[in-house]
């Protein structure tokens, strides 16, 4: 069973939108909590870590 977890930064967001993540063996999944059956992004764990680092540094304008 896949266990999705909400981002701690998602609390109090506009329209209840949240980012959720789940461990999928050697990969991590990312989805929009408003559309749990919709598209999901999956990344190797190392790539996920790199993505978070780039977002936090402001390199990616998300």
C-alpha cells in the first residue's frame, strides 16, 4: 500500500492545495492532493533531493 504524506509547507495554502509525496521503492512520487487520481511525478530519490535543493535555493521559480 502506498502511503502519501502532505508537505508540512502545504498547511493553510489557498484553496486547500497540497503537495503530497510517497516512497515508491527506490523512487519518490509527487502528486496534487486536490487530484489524488490525477497525474503523478516520479523521480529517483537522488533526483528528488536535488529538485528540493534547487527549489529552496530559488534557482527554480515555482
